[in-house]
C-alpha cells in the first residue's frame, strides 16, 4: 500500500478492504481518465446523501495523481451553498422552505460557474469555497482552499449533480408531509423545479462524464444521512456544544431529507438510462452492479 493510499484511508476513516473493492469497481474509470487532454476533464458524481460521492471523488483524485501524475481537484456542490444570511433573505422573498440548504435555489451557481471557469483557464489562482455544515454557513474566504495553475481533471460531486427538472404535472401531488403541510400551494417546489431547469442546467452542461451511485430507494437515505451526522459529531468531539448549530437530531434529519425526496426519487427513476457510469448500491452501500455506456 502506498503512502497516498494510506492517507486516503485515514482521511476517510476506511478499512483496507475499501481499496480492494475500489480496485475492482473503479479501475475502468481510472483507465478511462488517465489520458491527458487539451483542457481539464470535468467529471460529475451524482448520488443521494450518504451514498459515498465524496469518498469516490477523493479516491479518483488520489489514484489519478498517484498512478498517472495527473493534477486533480475535487469540488462539492455542497460547498457552493448560499450563506445563511442569503438563504434567510431568500426565505422571506420567495418561500420559507428555502432557508433550508439543499435544493436547487439554495446554491450560488454563478460562484460555481466562476470557480470552474477559473480552474479550466488555469492561468490564475483559484479559490475553492468551503461550507461548514456544523455551522450551517459558508466558511470565511480566508479558510477557502487555493489551487494555483492548471489542473488535468475536475471532479464535481453533489446529490443533485446532473439532475433534470420535472414537468408541471408531476409537481401537482405532494410527495410527503412536508410538501403537503408547508407547500400546499406548490410555490416552493415550483420555484425549485424552475431553478433546476434554468441555471443549474448551465452548470451541469459543463460535465464531460456523469457517474451515478444509485441507492436502492429513498428509504435507505435516512439511515445513510444519520450515519453522516454521527460521523460529524464524532469528528467534532466535545466541540459540538460550542456553537455548532447545524448539528441535527434523528427527527430533524427525517424532516431535512424530506426536502430532497422529490428530486432524489426523480433522479433514481430517470438518470440511470443516461449516466455514463452507473453503480448500483445495496442498503449497506456496497456496489452490486456496474453499467456503462
């Protein structure tokens, strides 16, 4: 095992067995992406909360650098959330549910487009925004990452990366209690859908490849998201009581993921047919199948 692989396992708190599974399932991706190009290759990774998107992004960047000396940068859609203040303003102007981060409309898409454009250009330093979920707010610019010069590959991961909008007819019936009680007039989900159909497609059109980590169902997402929260609490340790207002209880997580249900379920239905690489997951996040174009 190389030092880079050891550091990858340590960063992600993974057992050595992950590398064995990753070599089996992800070697076709490494083989396909190892060739340098005239401009950076932009790879999108879609998957529901807790499906392993950020881990896969880190693995790809680690191995492409280790084996092929390619310069790879990983971006998360989550890091482009609007600030807490901006979402509060959006909630007052459009709909109260938009104060909760997650759905299309709660990201700074122009900032994402600008960041990717600067990376593609490669002639200047690129600032990579970072979002602190434990604070539910964007980190100060002084704490953003900095990338100097050109890169070979950009990996862009996010729960709705590559997602497409629904028809107006599909928005009529509420999917859950949150929509039925807090969006009875369909204003919130209509706004989200229209935003997804607009500026988000300009962002997703930049992708050269789309990888999907397909959950077996939306019902599994709650357990995966709960595990994420427990890991964040463990990472913060005793500091969880020190101003980390983004920490959620099990009940809060259940309500939180209800915001994601509509687009997640729509993507689970329609995205597999158009993804360039489809990884089917079981309830334990183990890969049970791989399909590609």
